[in-house]
């Protein structure tokens, strides 16, 4: 694999020679140190005692070498430093120092010790140079980031995403809430674990990959982070894209810690892009916090804690003019609304937001054979959103809503070494998430009111999607596993159980939604549409909530066979089994219409996942690694929750298409329109029988899963050139993934009634209410090729350069949380049976550069410079027809992939077409190399890509003396997007934007089997600037470490 930690930070110290052997550890919170002890002749030393000491805490682990001289220390704390002391009859005692254990990789320590004679002084000698070979090893493509990388990388967001992006196979999408795209896969298919607790977006509402608005734990609490794209260990599960695993710091025998503060503002942020001014409003943003580690009982009980607070602002700057209306029109609407009792929120340019994190951890060395750990993590933060905004939509300040979450998680673990050959781990983790999406003014004023102004709309009151919107879920995970070493074999076996419980309330229009066609109609109370929805029969919104749970029980077994000191093979099986006692409400009409029940669940579904991996050390400088395995998980639970919420029997909507607000009574005569729901609508819901859309699970649904195959090499080499130097490191990997089963949402009622001129199906009947979650017919795949080279120098410089090529195909990118959006938000020419196409998440080419320099201009006070640069091809996009309703019941669709004509006389183009539009279209196609290749056919999905984006971030830090001799202060500056700071034409990110459609031309109909072209869009390839990642920003900060 490519270990991007060493890749990004240069080589190890000269006393350590790299040696690759062993396999990846699992999705765990501990490390392994293993190796081989030999004498000067190379003969194995059996029966030697290896004492592994964790220096900061005094924790001791004992191991004995077997007949091959091999030893293993399990369940070790991540990090270090460790020292290894080797004693044996007839040998001089020896000690290896400054050994560090990484998360996700075994640390392989191969040691050479000396035989003794009668005159030898039996003092312990320190092993150095070639007698001590240390390497971090793994069988699959991965990256591991240690504390040094976390502290020195330009982490402007204090987020692990600032670090994992160092791997060119991992793309952080700054245009889409910083989602993590691994190897061209959907970010929803990732997994994030911290101290064994699953802290990814388990439900599936957030695009940022977290269950919270920002990173759910303090950045300073993290010891190491690993990213595994294809770990061939059976303990890894619940993902098909990548697993991001973090372990937290622990206290030790010394008191240590630190405080920090950083700051930025609108005056420290760019305000122009390519010559155009960007209005940011006024804002200040600051972060501050502290961390401390200390002993409670020396060598026994330790405490670590951290606190972090963010105080910033969401920036808006929407104006009436930006939505196509005048200030006078907006003021008139507000004046009328205030006459009805409305409280206006104005048009805010910025609103303050906060985020708070607390972390506490206890480590207990019960004795030399048993230790325990307990951690608690808390995060509460929020953002504000206008809900409805854009070029023709304007939200009043009290149409905004707070989107936030409070998360608490607990983790407890017991690690035991029962003998030198048998160890166990028992762990329990619990996560409790309360998600909130509340109107800023609460629920006591207006429901939603829409006022049309010449094609633009002004929105007042609580957004209809926040009238009844509450999510709470809990996950409880138990794990027990054992490692049993028998000769050259380490047998791992264990079981896990995850219990998931969710309460999801999502009902629109519970406070009512009113639409008016003009300002005059609003003043007169003449509405064009009114909707009220609630639980049928009761009008109690809680009766309409989805309340369900399910369990996943996992068992696994694995053999890690160290065949020789150069070849290691790991093989195992993982089995996942789903159970659930909760069913969606049964809808007999659905079964009558479609022939199967709507109350299917995940109960009884299972999957067996085989894994095989190897590492082979060809010699001291060249090693190979690889493997194959099946993986499952990472699919959002919201897709299952939709079946419980949208069952067609629980909810009822009362709708009135036109009338006057005075036609109704409110609150028994004492209420008010807009603030109260009409009594007549409440009565209608009370008497109503549930009706509405139905989401169902295919009875034959298979658990989504994916095969992964990987092979790679690591080469250390000398150039024998005095200018280029020696000790170069080259790393290369090939990762191929093949979908075994993938999820898709399809409309169950659509019926094909014909064919379009280019052969695509036309679905003439059906609705866009009833959907089934099923599996794709075609199977996607991806190929990722990556290579990297790194070099360090004695003058304090190290650098690295990496490249990744990604080719990823899928059927449906499954971009959203609700069924209709998953169905509609991707391009296709056949919505019921979509074909394979380039994935929305593919970044075909990505190049990364890191450069680090350290120099002491002041004695013992280094100056550090770190630069991270990245250049990547833009996001893919598709050529489509303009808005039309010709191919399906989905009206005004912009998703239909465009047919590319042969020329102006194409027989599939009607002579009734606009001749100028046809001519312009043909000329445009001829000038576009991509489109020319598709003449006479339908343009494939995502056949084009936006412009390359290049960005450089910089961190400059100066260490300063502290108040005590061993304390250190640091002043630092982080510049994000240095290029834009130098020139506002540089560092600009341009994209077509979600869902990445380029509408090439319009069609008004089909005449005699020919398309009638009615218009041409000459700006189809024109992209838009994504403002935030395109602007420079400077953070100033200080740290103090003690």
C-alpha cells in the first residue's frame, strides 16, 4: 500500500532502515508491534523475552519469541514512543528505543542481538543502525496520519478532512459541504469511527459525512487518523467506499497539554473573483480551546480531556434585487403581512453560529495483563439556512431555520493478555444523536406563506419542511474478539452486534402552507393554493413519525499466517446478519396495485464476506502487497426510514385550490389566518383515511456490497547521483472495485408506451409518488491507479508528489435522502432501467504536492513552513435536453440525456424545427471534440468535465519560549488558497453545480418520429464559480504547549 504518512512527511531517521512485512490491523483502536529476533549470523533466536514498554504511561506487554524468532505484542496503545527490551540465555540484553505504533498498520521491528561469552559485561546495549529495522505495514491501499502530520498540516478548518486530503485518492469536495469522496465512490458509503464508536452520518441527512454540522470531536483530541480503502482484515465492516478511523490521545505519567486560539474575519478574506466583487458582509470567526493529559495514579490511572469552541457566522447577503423584485415590493409584502400579525425577520447579511466540543478519556492499567479505557464525547453546533433562496426566490429572515445537532457518545473497552499467546478485547460504544431543524421564530407565528411577484416568490413564516421535523437515533455496539497465536499463525475470531433505533418525524405543512399569485391577492386574502398535512385521524404529528429499529450481528474468523519472515498471508470470513421486529404500516391498496406488500424489512437478510491479503518483502528495499475481499455497509438508514414514513396510510393532506382566507374559521373563532390552521382542514384530516406516496423495499432486495482487488509495491532506492541524492521512496497501487449489489430507487407504476426517435423508451403512464428500493441490473466498477515519490534532506526539507487516476462507473449515484430525489437527481435516457455511466463522484485526475521545511533561526526554536498543493480535473457533467415532459410522467424534466444529431439533415430531426437553432447546434457540436464523437447517438452520462482546479494552502509557524524551560509557545498563520491571494484570477473553482446538467438544446415535441428542436443553448458548457473555496482566507493563531 501507499503509506501517505511517511509519503507526506519524508523518511524516517537514519538509524532506522525500512523493512516491509505483515498485514493491516483492523477497524480497531489499538496497535500491534511484532517482529523477528536474530543473531549476527541471521539465525533465529527462539525463547527470548521481549518486554514492550509504552514510555508515557509505563504500560508493559510481554512476549516470547517462537521457534522462528518471531514475537507479537497485541492490544497496544497507538502512538508511543515504545522501547523493546530483549533478553535471552546466552545473549547480551538489548533495547530498541523510539518505536512508534500506527493505527491500521502493524509495526514490524526486526532486531539483531549479540551472543555473550564468559567475559562479556551483561549491560543492556541500545540497538541502532541496520541491527534495528522498523516499518509500518499493511496489505491494502491506505494512509495513516500521525500526530506530527495533524499538528503541522495547513488545517484551516481544524478538521481531519484537512489531513486525509493529502492522499490523492481521497478528494474533499469543497463545493459540496466538504464531503469525502474515496476512489470515486459516494461519500455516503464511507464509515467514520472514533475510539470504536461509529460517528459517520448513520442516518444519511448530511452531505458532509458527519452526523453533526461540523467535525463531531475536538481536533486536539486526536492521536492518529487512518484511511483504509481496501483493508483485507475481517474486522473491517460497514463501508464500501473507505473507512476513516481515528483514535484519541491518552494521559500519561507526565502532565502535558496546551491551549490555542485562532481568528479570521471578513477583512482577512478575499472579496473578488476574476474581477468580480463578492459581498461577504461583516463577520468574525474565532476558535479556542485547551487539552490536558495527566496521571491520576502514576503508572495506573490517566486522564485526558479537551475542549473546543467555535464562534462564527453564516453569511447570506440576499437582497430583493438578487431575487428579481424591488425593495418597494418586498416592503409592501412585509407591511401587508404585519397587518395579519406577522413578525418580520428582515433580510440578514449574517447570523452568528456556534459549535462546542468536549472530550474526556480515562485509561486504567489494571495490571500488566489487563487495561481498560473509557471515553466520553460531546458536540453541539448549528448553522442557519434560508431554505428557499436563489435567482427567483427571496426568504424573509423568519423563513430561515436552525439546522443543528447534539451528539453524545460513550466508549468503554477492556484489553486483556491472558497469556503471551492469547489476548482479548471487549468493547461497548453508545451514540445518541438529537438532530434539530427549527424555524428561527419557533412554531407560534406564521406557517409558510408564498407571494408571487412577477415570476419571483417571496417566502414568509416557518418553512413547510420544518413544521414537524425531528430526528433522534441511538446506536449501541458490542464487540468481543480474541487473538490466539499458534506458532506462525495468529487466529482472530470474534463477534459484534450493532443495535440501531430511530425516531424520525418529517411532515410538511403541519402549520399550513398558503400560496398567493400576486401582492394584490395577498392583501385581499385571495389564495391560489392551501395545504395542510398531518396524521390521519388524530392530527397528532407524532403519530406520523417513523419509529423503528434493526440489528446487525457479525461474526468473523481469520488466520494471519507468517509463512516466512518475508511472506505473510491473512485469510478470513466475515458474516453479517440483519434482524428487525419493526414493520412499516401495511397498505392493502399498495399490494392490490403492485402485487407485493409494502412492509418488507431488512429482517433475515445476510451476507458472507471473504477476505484474502498478503505482504511480501522481496528484499530490504522492495516489497509487494495486495489482496481481495467483499465489503458491505455505509448505506444511509434514511433510505429504509422512507418506507416507514411514506406508507400511504399514516398521513392525510387537506388541500384547497383557491379561495379567500375569510372563508374559514380558526381556533374555534378566536384564532387568526396564517397563524392557525383552518378548523375545516383539521376536521378533514381527522375524518380522513390516509393517502399519499408509498416507498417500499423490494422483497428480493440484496444487501449492497462490493468486491475490492488491490496490488501494490513500495520501493526504496538510491540514484547514485550527487545532485539527486539517495534514500528516495517510490510507492504505487492498483485498486479495482466491482459492484456485487447496488441500491437504486425506481418508480413502480411507470409503464412504457412507446419509443422516442433515438430509441429511448417513453413512459406514458404512472405517478411520481410510489417508489421501490431495489438493486441495479447492471453493476458498476472503478479503477484507481496511484503513484507517489518522496524525499527528505538533512537541511530540514522534505517533500512528496502523488498522482491518482480514477475511472468510476455507476448506475445511480444515490445522491439524496428521500426516494424521489434519489430517483430524479441524476441524468439518464431510461429512468426505469438506467444504464451504467461515469459516476458523479469521479475526479479522473488528481495531483498532490506537499513541502515541509524546518530551520532554527533562533536556537532550539524552529521555524516551520508547510505547503499543500493540489490540482485536479473538475467534476463531471452531462449534456441534456432542456426542460420537457415528453418521455415520462415526471413533468418539466431536465434529466434526459441529449441526442447528438449527425448534422442539420439528421433524419431524427423534424423539418418543423427552428432552423437557426438546428444550425447553431450543429456548429457547436462540430466545434466540440467531445460532442463530435457522439454524433448519431445519445451522449453518455457525465461525458464532460469542468475545468481543472489548482489550490495551494500554506502554514507558517514560529516556536517561541514558554514560561517554563520545557514549555513552548507557537505563533502561526494559515493561508488558504494562496493563488487567489496573489491574483484573483487564480485558485477559482468552477462547476456546473448539482445535479451537473448542461442543457444543450430544447425540444418542443415529437412529430412523425422526429424531434422538434425549438431552441439552442450556446452556454451549455459554461460553468459557475463556487465562491467560498475560490476565495483566499488568512487565519492567525497562537498555541501554548506544556
